[in-house]
C-alpha cells in the first residue's frame, strides 16, 4: 500500500509581509514538488491545508508574516528532506510535525488576534486542480491586499477557501467578487457579517 507509510508534515514558514511575497511562497512550494490535493503516489507531495493571517504585532516588529501549512509526504525522511529544500530556497521553515501542542491547538487557532479595520471576508469557490492558487494570486495579487487565506483539501471538485482582504470597504466588496467572476469564472460570497468571522 503506497499510502501506508505516508506522513503529514506540519510546517510554518516565515515570509516578508509585503505585496507579492505570498505568490513567491507559492512558487517555491511548486519548485520543490508540492501540489494541491492528496498525494497519489509514494513520491507525491501535496498541500492538504494552509493558513495565513495578517498579524499586526509581527508585521510591525519584524516586517514578517507566518504561514502554517500541512503537506502529505512520502514518509518522515521525505519531510526532513523537504524542510531542507525549503530552507535552501531561502524560505525560512520549521517542522512542527512532532510538536503535540502545535498539532492539537496552534494549527487551529493560529491567527492575528481578531477582525481588522476595513477588512472584508469572502468565501471563494476554488477548483481543486493544479494552478488554481497561482491563477487566483495573479488576478488578486496586484490589486488587493490579502489579510487572511485558509485552504483545506476536501477531495471535492470545488473547495471553499476563506479569504480576507483589507483595506476594503463594504461598497468595494462587489468589485472584488466581480473581478473573480470576470477573470476566473469563480463564485465568491461576502461573509464578513458571519459571526464566525469575528473569531478569526
């Protein structure tokens, strides 16, 4: 069974908190052979979840952001090789796979400490296929500033991704959603008023 000894790596990478850096982060993941979805063969590496949340304190103190993500790897040795490859690509990365506190708690609550001023939250329907995230960032990256991004692989043809954008006023929300519809053909819903968004 190819999947019997597979491992889930829980990683955290530090990236500069500035426009375009999130796309560079995604490009590096692609360069080291990570794709979206579940790993199909023993040599596959696949993102199963990742989350980014703007953190004002971290940004002001160090000018950095932290991205938490999970990768389906061939085995524990492949996880170690992957972390070495990411660091060699100048992506400062720490392996939290064996940290029980991180696995049980931090992965679920890592965030920025609450809703931000002039921030809108959107649930975006993402096609579960290679290249979707890069296409999204190409359309959104130059025009909008993302303050939150959460993706988790579901195995469905289309997955829901939660995206935070700021500064974005209520009257600009329709323009953001229209941009996704026009340029990508994707549906987005403004969920800023949902009570759950106040907890992020």
